[in-house]
């Protein structure tokens, strides 16, 4: 099983690799650039060499970059749209250089301009920033909770895929908290089956690249995106195990984004999940 958490790479990818090993993670996610200001850290050739060696030695794979939340491909504001287009193109190349298998992005918010307009902006952005990309990194559109003007249901993402011609390296990142907010109740095993059926009828199971594994502070259908610590929210042990152990998802990389005080607490959550899995074997 590939299980890890979000980690900082501000002190170098090699340091993040050591942190991952310390907490028992064999995969991890990181922000591709400053999540607030959007500035991109220079990654030297020397750091990349050290990182790639540790990645192989510690068997850490895949690694998942995450674009800043300030990137809004659906924005009706031209300056914000131009920024999104530039950052997506730039970070795909930067992630490819460090061997990141995936780069996750929130599809965007139409900010009152309407769903159809927002979807068209996203397609336009990806036509200019993603389609010309020839590297190996896969871009994953994240499923959202449906709050306000957010775009990011499975049907939304299917429309984006169709408009772009279903490019090979464009996929989906599922988020258990967001899916709960959208209306799936994973306390019921049949609801995980319903999700799998919905994926099969829209984007396709082969397009799911990674999973954000989060408990939820709120119950299904509230359209609220509030992550909770593993086992302490609505999903709890039963809901999370129903999801994790489903044959459609068990082999996918799962990354924790829970509200911890420091990264060592992710190690506690990883150990907890592993103990749950041991109980059900």
C-alpha cells in the first residue's frame, strides 16, 4: 500500500524524503510553490540528484505536487486567469524535472460568472498550458465539495476531459472529505460502490491517479470542505476503512491532508491506519 502525507519541501526534497521515512510514509505530497504568494523556489541540479537517489533508496513513489490554492483556472478576472495559465505550464515543467509523477490542481471557481463560463475558462487554460506539455508528469483535477461557485464534480471533470479530447496525462485526484461534502456517505459500503459506479460512468476508473485521505468535520451533502484528523470526524474508522479497502482504491496512492500541528502527527495517523488494516486482514 502507498500511504503518506503532505510534507514541506522548503528545506529540500532530500529533507522531505527523510521526513517521509521518519513517519513511515512511502509516498508524499508537497506544494509546488508557495501556497500563499505563489513564488516558486529554485530547485538546483545538485538537490535533484540527492533527491532522486533517496527516492530510489527509500522506495518513495509516487510523489504528488499540489498547485497553490490561489491558482484559479476558472477565474473571470483576466489577471488571475493569466496567472493560472502561467503557473500550470511552469509547474508541470518543474515537477517533471524532479520526477514528480503527479501534479494536483483544484479545477477552479467561476466566481459568479456561471458554471458553463467557468468550465470554458478551465478548458481554455488547459489547452494553452497543459496540452503542449510533453513531459511525464500527470496533471490531476481534484474532486471538490461543491461549495459556492466551485467547479469539480465528476460530471464537471468529465466535461473538461471531453472538451480536451481525453488527453492521456490528464486524470483525477479523489478527496474523501470533499466527496463526503458532495453527498457520498462512506459509512455505508454501498455508497463506495455508488462512487465507483459514478466514476465508471463519467471519467473512468483508469483516470484516478491519487487519493487525498481525510476525515470530515461535517456529514454528507453539506458541501463543506473541512478536513478532520483520521478517525475523529464523521467518517471515522468505519467510513475510512470502507473506502480504503475497496478493490477500486486499495492500490492507489493515498495522501493525508489532515489538520496536524506538525508532520510527526502524520506518522501517528499512518500507524493508526495500518493497525486498522491489520485488524481486517
